[in-house]
C-alpha cells in the first residue's frame, strides 16, 4: 500500500514536471524593445524618433533616401526567442495573399516614406506560415527566434533575421 502511494506520488510529480516543461517554450520568449538590438556602445546615442520625410520636387517618385548607420549587432540576442513590436514593410507575398517575408521596423513609414533606420534597427522576418495584415499602418507584435544574419533588399538592409512564429496586432495602452 505504501509503495503504491509512493509510485502515485512519483507519477504525479513526473506529470507536473512534464506539464511545466511543455509550457516552458512560451515562457521562454524574451520581450524586447528596439534599443535592445543595439550593442551597448551605441545605446547612448539611441533616438527612437523617426527622421523627417525626405522628398524632393518629384515627391515619392524620386530616388529613395540612402540608408546610413551601423550594422553592428547585439550578439547576446543571437539565437534568442524574442517578441518585438514594430511596423511591417512587406517584401514577399504567397499565392494566398499572405505575407511570407517582411522587414520589421521601429516606426511607420520606414523604408517607404522616410529614410530606412540603421541596419541594426531593421529585422528581416521570414514567417513559418504566411501572416495576414489588415493595414501596414497597424503596429504588430512579432515572435520568433532572432539571428544575426544580414539581409538586403531594394528597400534597405537588416542586421537581423527572425524565424517568425507568430504575428499579432499590437494593443496600445
């Protein structure tokens, strides 16, 4: 009888441990902000404000503004599962119309209406499954594993890539 109780207690403890281990990945996501992407040496100069729009007499039909700034990453984030808020700049759509790949940027209009942020302030996201987007004007939370890997496009360069697991609307408080 005592042995049965011990076995049941051991089984209950193992089940509780298994359940906790199954929940660990969701809890293992680190919520970060854009300043966290910068190496420590660059954080003193961080300015979260977007630059002013750059248009000449041709308006948006003129050449794109040049991207400037650092490619230097925060290596401590390499391989870390993160959740980061930002705005989507679509790069690839699937046949179903969902967004497969995009730049995640810290402010609306980046790469389109204003100069691109520095490369270490842009994240190239490749979603596991396409993501729907109501409007590019809506901020999003994106969750996935962050890697230090440069990706370039006609719109700019990103120091980071993210294996996108989930995209959800950002809730303003």
